[in-house]
C-alpha cells in the first residue's frame, strides 16, 4: 500500500468539491481530488446541466407551436428522442472536457476510485492512501428513496430519466418539488401526457404561496394534471406500463413513473464513523465555517444541512479553501442564495417569502407586485407572470419572488439588494434598459419607494 501526501485532499469532484480544489490550488496548496465517477458530479452529468438542456429543447418546441402568434407558418412534425439526448450529451461532454482541462492546468492531481475514510484520517482508494493536512468532504447526494417504491425498469429516478433516449407518451411524477416540476414542464413541452402527484398542499411548497398558485394555473393551462394533497400508496410496473395507487384507492396508469421526492446525502459507506465525523441522519454536522467534529476535516455541498443547490456548493467550496489558506471570507447566508425552478414559467426567488416575512415581522412589511403584462419585453416573449418584492416597512429589501419565463436571469439584482441591505429608495434611481424584463424590477422598486410610474 502506498501513501500519498498533499496539503488538501478533496473527496468528491462535484460542484463543491472541484470548487474547493480549484480555489485551494490558486492559493498555493498541493491538491488531490478523489472522484469515483467523473469530475463535475451529479450537477454536470446527471442533474442541473442535462435537465436544463432538456428544458431548452422543450422551450423551442413550444416556440414552434406558437410561431403563428408571430406571423410565422411553422409546424413541429417530430421529436427525435435520440437526437435530443445527443444534444444534451454534447453540452455535458463539452463542459466536462473544459473542467478536466482546468483541473490539470491548476496542477491538481485527480484520482478516480471510491474513497473511504480511515481511522487515521486518510482516504483509502483501492491499495493507496491519501493524506492531507486538510480533508474536504464533498460526496454529494442521491435520490431520496420512496418507501415501498423500488426504482428500476419503468420506475425512474432523475438520473435514469435523463439517460433515456425516448420521450415518454404518458408519465406520472411522484413529487411536486423542483425536480418533479422541471421534468413535468420539459416532458409536457415535448408532447407527453403528465400527471404530478404531491402530498403537500401545493407545488414547490418551500416557495412563496403566490408562486405555487401561479405555477399550478400555468400547468393546468398547459394540460398538466396536478394533484396536490394526495399521497401515493404504491407503484408497480410490468414490461409495458406503470400503475400508481393513491390514497382513496384510485389508480393511475402510464408508460413511466418518475420518483422525484428530493435527495439525501450520499454519506453512507464512506467511513465517517471510523473517522469519528458526527452525522445526523446522514447529514454531516458542521459549524458556520464548514468545520466538522474532527480537526482539519471540512464538509461542503449537499451533504451538509441546508438548500441543496449547486451554486451553494460552489460558494461553500471556495470559502472552505480560503479558510484553509488563512483568509477570512464572509460567512455565507443560506437565505441570500438565489433559488430558481426552471419550469415554464420559471420561478425565481431570494430572501424571505411573504409567509416567512409575516411570521417574523407581522405587519411590519410592505409588499409590491408588478405584473409582467405591463412589461413590453415580456409581452414580446409571451411571458406571463409577476415580480413580487418585500421590504421591511421603511427598511431594506428582504425578499423577492419572480414568476415568468427567463426570470431566473433577473434574480441576481435582488440578491445584491438584499446582500447590501439596500432600501428601494437606494435602487430606484438606477436606470434599467428599455425594453427589458429587468424593467419589471425597476417598476417594483419605484413603487416601493413611493413613486410608481406604470404601476397603480
């Protein structure tokens, strides 16, 4: 058995892991990154990137169907599932190639294999051990199992769904959170009959209730069957179909079912107990800096409690590397991290929802909504929805929820406002280009500062 020394050893090459590795290398550390599959992790290969590529295909399909609104005679004659998959795979392959080149350029040693922590604080990969002054854990998450429902065959999880080269004709989605909603939107755009079953009272229940209501209305208009407040009792499959039974005894049949009830940390089997790293139901317990219960061992990304977002993992990985490098980066605030559901329409949010703000501040908040119907660029795009901004009464902006196509591209402006504790009066003087969707934010800021222009 050989032992290899480094300044920083990173276990897991996904969003948080490779960000930590890159930043640590920038700061002069000798870095080893250990990955059992491909660098880039779930987000690049089986999650964020291929899902958004599929959504883009669906967006174009919808635009072709609606081309007559623009005066264009166009027909969508067919969707080639194999070529759609080829498009997705091409995007992923290009980004993977770029990432591997970047790691090599930073002189980061990449080790492929399954890493397991030892009682001595090293990481064992096959017959080799890797020892660092600091160890960063970033092994990511996996699909949350649905009790009594076994994934396999025609019962899919998000990863097996993305591996398909066909567009299902009929599909039942178990779960109405972000993952379920995005697949529902994409598959419906590509012609599938879609049913979404969600046990909670509304879709994307962690977001503002007004966004859930708008999304459910939009899905109904698109012909997506949404059943909220309904629990799944069982699901079974044969060679040709899937049958799902819900509470009350009703049964639904489709070609496929997708299990999309969230993700859990993939921390089992990596030796945490031997290394004396404290966990709670699989989540690694850390302080606000990402330190675990063991000196020199850190954890980032989906394995620590909080929002499971790739960009949160990036930020945590960078911050941990900077702390290891002796810097003093600011503490990350989970509430200030933007959240986007990339459905049609999109839902983007940052900061507090109205429900959370009222629970904390009672009536000491002011809410301003601006309907995208008044925004010229949104009308050109055919994007319906709204911008909703919250402020403490006579105080700073504390939250925002946006609904409409492409609004995810706008959310960073509000993130900056919240991060800098800006008042609407501070932002209202800034000029937004016309015509852009960003003007909707400008209108909301104007109204909150007491001088509405196009809003009543």
